[in-house]
C-alpha cells in the first residue's frame, strides 16, 4: 500500500527508493563520496582559471573579448542546460546521465588542456559545461534517491553544499599551485584521472534506477529555459564584473525576464513541467534561493577582483623584467 504522501510520486521514482533502501549503510556514503568528487571538479573549474588566465592569455595570444569568454562560457552554458539535463535524468535514469557527463567532462578537459588557440579553448569550455550540466543535477537526484531518511538526506545535502562551496573557494589556489610547477593546461588535465576513477566506481556503487519514460521532454520549454537562464546569468555576471557594462547587463536582463515570464506561463499549463514553481510558495525555499544568488554574486565580485589584481601583478612583473633587461643591454 502506498503512503498518502507518496501518491503523487511517479512509480519509477518509488522503485528507485526501494532499491536505495536495499543498499548497505556504508554503500550509501560511498555514493556520496563518488558524486561529491564529481561535484568538486565542477566547482573547481568555475574558478581555477582566475590564476591561470594571465599565462594562457600570453601563450594563446587571446584578445580581451576572448579572455572574457574563456572564463564565462563555462557557467553560462552550464546554467542554460541544467533544467533540461535534470529532466533528461528523470526520464532515462540519473546514473546514466551522470556517466555520460563524466565521459564528456573528461573528453573536454583533454581538449582544453592541449588547445592550440583561444577559440578552441572557448569551445572546449562550452563542451566542459555540457558535461558539468549532465553531472550536477544528477548528483543531487542520486543523493535524494539514496538517502531515504530526512536526517541522513539532510546531512548528505549539507556535505554536498559544503563540497561545492569549498571547490569554488580553493579553485584559484589549486590553479596557482599547479602553475608553479606545470603549464596552464594542467588545470584541466588534473580532471582526467579523477573522472576515470569515478567512471570505474560508479557502476558498482551508485544504484542504477530505470528513470520514468512517461516524463516528456518539451524541446520548446527547454529552449526557453536555456535562453532565460543564460540571459539572466550573463546579466548578473556583468553586474558583478569590475568595470561592469550596465547597458549590456540591462539588455540581457530584460531579455531574460521576458523569456522567463513566457517560460513560467507555459510551465504552469504543462502536464510535465521542467520546474515546479509552486516550490517558491515555501518561504524557506525562496529565501534559500535568494541567499544562494547573493552569495554567488558576492563570490563572483571577490574572484573578479582577485583575478584583476593578479593580472596587473603579472603585467607589472613583466614590465619590470623588460626594464632590467634593457638596463643590462645598455651597460
């Protein structure tokens, strides 16, 4: 007999929860280790380029606009694809999407590490974001299905959030440590062995789940969600960037809000919505989302400030070395 609170839960998801209940207790936490490892890589890649940017800019002869897109392509593409990839996971199974994301992430990391030009690096960063957008929603869904009690699920999600925040914070430090010994491509190449280990352990540790084939994929709604998310995230990034271009940010924000309104109206009429907007009626949920947005903007400002000063420091050192060389030649 189905509990009253479970009546609206799809049958496929209930079966996944039953499967999760059969996992040994220790295996549940191993699932957390595997998905947190993938999440850590995603969070690091959002900020690791702040310290590597001066060197790769010099080596690839990147222009000012190319530098901007090298850094911003990853979060923009990932934000636009997250809702669609989450829905895809609901349909075909989150472990399958997670594995696909790992493969895409490792392949994109290899391409980025050995990119001979700035344009190819930007394309690799976009491909990297595709893999990240497949993994990120799957990590939370797998935790939700694996940890069935409120206490354990709360602990797991708390660890998930701490791992993501920690990765974003120490990304520049990891980038600096790698650059002190290796070339700039090492900040991408370090992803590959970690992903390989996750690929090996995931089939044996993470429960499969069959997904819900009745979950429909609405391509138009997915496109609207992508345009709205990319426009709004771009506007927020522009506002947070030092020397912000307010005209471009305003234009992107207006487009994003307009498309978002259309998306919300279509979602409210859809029998299989991508996002359940009734969640925002819950005050705690809404306050959590707003807090996360403020934290993201603040982190972006701090990282942008640090990256700017890091670039200025490298420029100052280069000028000083040039002057010393000129003095030696004169003497």
